[in-house]
C-alpha cells in the first residue's frame, strides 16, 4: 500500500524556511523549487508545536504558496485566538489564489475558550467543533451561486448566500464576503492522542492518531504525518521510497480524500429576510 507522507514544518525548520523566503532572490526561488521536488504529499505547518502554544500559520502559508508551484500545505491555527470568520476568509482567499493546495488541521486538545467564545461549562467547544464551524462558513457562499448573467442583470443566486447556524458557536453565522468552491474546499484534519476513539464529527475529512504517546507520528491509512524535523537541512534531506503525487494534484487528490461537501446543517438565506440581512 502506498503511504502518503505529510511532513511537518515547525520550530527552527520553519523559521529557517521563512527567513530564506523573506530574503527573496535566488535563494528563495531555489528553496521553493526544492520543496516542490520532495517526495511528500503535503507539508504541515506548526503541528509539531504543543497545542497550547499553537499560533497562526496563515502568514507562513502565504509565503510558502507564493514561492512554490505544486507543494500542498496544511495550516494550523489557535482556535482560542483566531476568530473563525477571519480564518475561514483567509484560507478561502489563499485557496482561490493558489489552487486547491491547502488544508487545515488542529490537535484534538487545542484550547478553544477565547475572546469570541468564553468558556461555557454547559456547552464546551472542542477542536472538532471549531473545524466544523470553519467548514460551515465556507458553505455560506458557494462558488456555484455565481451566475454572471450580464445580459439579464443577474450575477449571483442571492438565495444561496446564507447565514449558517452552528450548534456550539451559536452567535457566529457569516456569511463570508467571498465565495468558496465547495468540492475543492480545504480538507479538515484532526490530530488525536494515541488510543483515541474516532470522532463522531462528520465534517472532518481525516482523523489521524498518534502511533505512540509522544512519538509525534500520526497515521490513518494511507496518510502518515511526521513531526520533529529539527532543521531545514533535515527537511531537504527527506527521502522516501513512496511515489510522490503528481505535480498538479490537489491536496484532496494527494491525500486520497473525496471532494469537499457541505457541512452546514442549517442555512438561512440572507437576502430573503430583512431582519437576517441586517445582522450581516
């Protein structure tokens, strides 16, 4: 069976990469080409960092996308600090600009109590809940709602621009300010400790379990995610007997995942009801 390797970029390795890319010129171009050439299905960003110290990797993601042409990247986030609407909008923008080359992953124990959602003992939020909300927000304006009928003066199916209703984040509903291609939307991954049961959350595309406590190696056939690369040199020296995905493959194709699907269970058209429209 072919293993599809996801190689994590964290710590000093990620710092070295960003320093080189920020310097521009020939070294940055050469590094981008080297990353494209490595036999991996995707790179993860920041997943080797403890969940409690996770940070926004969207800036690093934008650098890496700009200097590569085929590499696929899985961003991480801090769900206690990053408002899901901002994160969903940023990732949707990058996905549209650079093709379907990005995903989003969280550690299952990532803290979720933040300024936009205080801790609620009666209804605590999980990392899987946060991922579901981000995916649901991508459903709030589907790309195929664009009509573009210039002669008839109808440019979009306004009935399909909706406010979603999440069962946990009840006060956040969107819609986003840009459309998202639902079949090609970024896949969602959850990294769970060794021995964890499967999450019942249907919006997750992939749940990876740690092979041994503290190993930093997360798997679920056919995907293997490895953290712990100590340096940029270690990243560039990575080798594998597995065949790398085709250069033009989307991240879903590279990880053998099906097309994206709608995650929002309740959707209220924004422009049919004046009271709803006022909330946008």
